[in-house]
């Protein structure tokens, strides 16, 4: 007979490797994710791209005229 440690598995641990892991490894900590602040979204990236494209086109067009 083999002596194996008792492993309690969850239904979400379908892969054999995940079934071998202890339950505390698969548990998701909810307190840490809720306490974090989100970084502000960089909304001016479209304006920066527009300004860069406009300047590049204007420089190229101006250099062909003169």
C-alpha cells in the first residue's frame, strides 16, 4: 500500500498539477485587490499622436514645396 497525504481538491483545479497544490495556493485574496488605487488613465495619448502626425506631415509637405 502507498501512503499518500490527503489532498482536498476543488472543482476548478482540473489539471493534475493544480490538483496537487494545497488549497491556500489557489485561493484569491480579495482584500489586497480592493484596497489598491487605480492609476489615472492617460487620456491625452490620442492628442499627442495627432500632434506628432500633424507635425510630421506638415514638415514633410513643407519640405517638398520649398
